[in-house]
C-alpha cells in the first residue's frame, strides 16, 4: 500500500509540475504579447514615436490601422484590440449608447479642431444661396459639424439639442443651404462635388491639408470643448491595467507634446 501511495504521490507531483510549467509558459506569452492599438488613417507619427519609446521599456505596441470611425470601436468591444486612440469622448458615448457597450476613456490626448474646407472658395462669406455642404453623418460628428456651421454664421440650430443636433434641428438657414451627410471618411473626397465640406482633422491631414492653413473656417477651442477631446479608450474591465498606465505616461509626456505640435503644425492641441 505504501508503494502505491508513493507512486501516486509522484505522479501527482509530476502532473502538478507539468500544469504549473504550462501555466507559466502561457503567462509569459501574455506578458510579451503586443498591445494592439487601433488608430484611424495612415499618418500616425505621434503613436509611432510613443511606440518607439515604449519598446525601450519592453512594451511592444502594434498599431492596427483603420480607414473609418466605426470599426475600431467594434474591434475593441469584441476583444480584437486592447486600446484605440482616434475618437472624441462624445463619439465614444454615442457608440456605447447605440451598441450597448461600455468602452471608457482612460486618458485625454488632443483636440483636433473640425474644419470647413473648399476647393472653390477662400472665405465662408463666399458661400452663396442654395450651395451644398457635405457633413459627417454619425450622430456626434454631425452635431459638431452643424454647431461649427452655426459658429461660422451660416445656420442656427435648436439650442435644446445640446451638442448633438441633426439637420432636422436647423431652425434658421437664410441661404437655403443643402446638406449632404456622408461617412466621415468620405467628406474630404466630396470636395469636388460640393461647395464646402466639414472634415475631421485626421482625415484632412490624410487628404494633404494643413488644417490651420487650409481650412476656410476652423473650430474654436473653448472651455466647453471637453466632449470633443480625443481619448485613449479601453474596455471598462481593463481601465486600470498597469501596462496601459505606462502607455498613458509615455503618451502624456513633454517630448510627445513636442512631436504632436511639430507633426500637426498646431492643428492638434494637447489637452492633458
């Protein structure tokens, strides 16, 4: 009986060691797995800089590039990404409400002022009666675009709609302007077919514009701009991840701020 017990104990210890070794291997893989960060557009010089800094600390960042503003949030919610960094807080809130998700902003990055662009006029005052304006069609950016057009003196919208008015909420349109609502990734491409187009800063840069120089009218930054701050976003259950905190620290650093100001030519403003 003692021999049987001894043999059984040895087998148990061997199995335990095997399991422990296997678990240790998995943990090691998890520690060295790259952090997948979703971004929008091909130009990501700031994240390239942050990625290089973090590599020196043993943290590998893999940038996953998207060409639209919807897919990166779906990918994050479904676990295909660890973080994303492309959107305003108000856009994230709208996504959460529409999709029943709980993505959270874990750090502010920049504000990228929305702009009115045109290939046929140089000033907002040149927009004439019955002209067509292209604007983004998602709730948060449509509202932001309409508020920008209101600030530019072209229309007025129902103030009770706050920061998310839609075209139907326009209360004054003295020039009888028409509005073509398009996916945010398409407003720059529509410039040849409309008088003017409201374009997100990132898409404008990808299209070859320098927002501070080429926009007919650029969104002012005020105390009420917080909902339009861009953020690093995670799933709710990962918001306190220690590696993510290191990524935030690397992003919210003085040398990163310098890269933002240099590469965006002042069109993206650090807000941390």
